[in-house]
């Protein structure tokens, strides 16, 4: 479903997770990035990421230092 994509959490200024970032592979210097809000579990992209996780994949989680 997300072959070659990078999927990671995005943190707000308060250090809390706010989005999931879906980054496509770079092609000819272009990369598509989609931010999926964690607050809307009815979002179709959120559901797709959760299915991807259920298949055994992991969302990259690099919390900010000191957060």
C-alpha cells in the first residue's frame, strides 16, 4: 500500500503528536507529502495508515528532544 513511502509522526510545539506525515519516494526532485491529522480518525488516509500498521508496519516515531 505504501511501498517506498516514509511514514512518521509529526510533533507540535508542545511536544505532542499532532499528525502522521506520509512522504512519497522522491522522483525527479519532486516528493509529495501529506499530513494526516491524528484528531480525525474518520479521515480516509488515517484509516489507510492504520490498516498498514495492522499489516505489521511501523510509523517512525522520533520525538523532539526535551519534549
